[in-house]
C-alpha cells in the first residue's frame, strides 16, 4: 500500500506547529501561565514576604512601645540606612517569641518601617 500525503499537508502541518508554538509563547509570556514548579516558587516567595511584613509590623510596635523607644529611635536615625537592620536585630525586638534569632529580612523591614526612606 502506497501512502501519499496531500500536496497541502506540509504547509498545513508547518502552520499548525507555528500556531502551537505561538499559543504557548503568548500563554506563558503574556497571559501568565505557570509551570507547577514556578507556581510553587512564587507561592513560597509570597508567603515569605507576607511573614516578613507581619513580623516587621510586630517589631515596630514592640520597638515603639518600649520604655526607651523614643531614645532608641533617635539613635537608630543616626545610623546609616543599610545597617539599621543590624541595630534592630541586636535590640531583640525583631526576634519573635519562641525563636532564637530573627527571621531573615525582618530586622531591615522593621527598620524601614520605623524610619521610612525619603522619596
């Protein structure tokens, strides 16, 4: 049995292939489709950001509510912005109860909330 393709089969197949590639490219690039791994990574990143934001709010409240909060804030303003997180970490207000050390990013986020960057 001799099988022959129709003369328009090659252009049709090429068009279908290009169309499939184009749909995939538009879907992943412009429409925000994600692979399972990318979605999981994004979810973890968003969760970590939410935790840092919540802990930074607690840290700020603890820092300002302390008896010497005003004096500590004045001292913190004298420190360079990039090292304020270290000062907040050493104060202990960024360390949540039950933890031995502050969660990564919390001291700097707390310092940024205490003294917002000038824009």
